[in-house]
C-alpha cells in the first residue's frame, strides 16, 4: 500500500512539475522581444534564424528547410488553440483529483500516461524534423551546426529565466 501511495505521489508531483514548466513557458514566451521580432522579420524576408542563419545555406536549401518546417508545424494557430484547451482540461482533471477526499490512482496513472504519450510524440516529431533538415545540409554544414548547437548548450538555454530555473531544479535549489 505504501508503494502504491508513493507511486501516486510521485506521479502527481511529475504532473504538477510538467504543468508548472508549461505555465512558465506560456507566460515567459508570449511577450515578443526585440530579438524575436528581428527573427520573425528575417523569416519574412526568406532568411533563416538561429544557428541555421550561420550555415551559408543556398536558396534551394532554404526552400527545402522551409518546406520541412511548414510540413512539421502546419497550422500553428489551430495547434496552439487545441493545445491550450488540452492543457486546461488536464489542469481541471488534476485539480479535481487534488481536491477529492481520496486519491484515484487509476485516474492519476491515466493522466500521467497521457502526458507521457504527448511528450514522446513531440520528441519523435522533433527528431524526424531534425533528421530531414540534416539530409538537406552538406557534411560541412552538419558539422558547423553541431558545433553551434554544442556552443549553445554550453551557454545554457540562451540565458533565459526558464534555463536558469531548470538549472537550479537540477542542482537541488
């Protein structure tokens, strides 16, 4: 019984952590900054942003990568609305579980499984997209991109508040 209770507590804390991180991202990522606006402007002009802008891509490569990204992201506005509704439903279900007099471990496990499935799908899609883009690049461009990504990781999440919080979380605050 103790193991079941501990498992339930761990599952709930994981769900709350994911929700908190999602909430932090939702609140911190919604206000456009100057650099984000510059990136959007460069995309409108047909340019690439981030590390891709430093790879000296040909016009053909840019078009291919843009097509890959468009296929991956599709209708972002519709996806955002759908995801927002799903997050709200998940939050309501978690709140109902939290407020109930007894913990429904089966419901907690279902919610945890749903969240894990979404995370897995996002991961798969991200790797597929990165692979498709990699196939467009030359060997030299792939090497340069790997170096740029390594440098970015060494700096940590662009110095963002999320990155700082994430680092503190792993250090045990």
